[in-house]
C-alpha cells in the first residue's frame, strides 16, 4: 500500500509541475500581449495626434479652395448639355 501512496504522490507532483509550467507560460504570453497592447495604444495616439495636427492646419473657411477646378477645366468633367453632374 505504501508503494501506491508513493506512486500517487509522484503523479500528483508531476501534475502539479505541469500545471505550474503551463500557468507560467500563459503568464508570459499574457505579459507579451499586454506589451503589444501598450505599443498599439501608443501608435494609435500618434496617428490621432497627427490627424489632429493636419486638421488644425486646414483652412477654416472653404471659400478659397485649394484646388480650383475652373482654372483647370478641360471639358472632361463638364457634363454634356442637358445633363446634370451627380
């Protein structure tokens, strides 16, 4: 009976080591994902701030268009007579 108890104790020890190893691997993976999430947040913040900076440089009033289509109208975009441009 002592051999069965020893065998059971050894199996429990091996199982405990396997569980601890698995949890350690999962913890490392989770830390890696958290680091990736922090990096992604930083990149997204940089993109948003870049968009905000570009938006702040845009003219407030669009009465003076940056691209004037009247000066460069070669007739390609002009609809034929009697038709409307959509």
